[in-house]
């Protein structure tokens, strides 16, 4: 059911600072800043050989990650994203297994323009899991 790790997302209080830390301390390749108004986040991607780290900072007043930052003012790991083949099929199967889906309870289009689902952390050992169609 689960395929590749797509990304690990880390919430940061200052995206410019975070970008610089990865660039200077690790000499990492970090993408340019991107604002996703509709998702309420500003992100950069740290390129790794087998996956990427998504650094995210709240964008706008109603950012869905603001609460997380209020609780974790230094930032911290927010979610992991795993690729799946057929999100509708998996959605159905998870519903049958009583897994709680966050948000609208249906697959939505994520910031990578692909169908995604966020699964309740209480159903997965305290980790927020994003599933993204390959
Ligand atoms: Co994500």
C-alpha cells in the first residue's frame, strides 16, 4: 500500500533563517521560497538524494500550522508524507478501518498539485501522516 517517502515536513518560525541554516551548515541545495496562499504556508525544499525536507512557515492569518508553531515556538517536525498508488482506493480502505481523516474527510489537492489525505495522528502513534498519490 505504501510506496516511497515523499517528504518530511518541519515547521519553522523563520523560513529565511531555516534556509540559511541548511545551506551553511550542511551545504544543502535549498529551493527558493514559495508562498501557498490557499494552503497558508510558505515553503522551501531541502533536496536530499532519496527524498526532500519541506521547511514550512505560516503564511497569512489563518494558517493551519500556526497552532503548531504556538505550541512549538522553536519549530519541529510536523508530518511525514508517503506516496500511494490510488488515493481513492486507500481512502475507502482506511475509512473501513475507522481511520480518522483530517479536514474535509475526502482527498484534496495538496501544494504539489496531487491528491492528498491527512490522517489523524492519534490513529498513527502520534505522527501526522500525509498520503500523496504518486
Ligand atoms: Co506535506
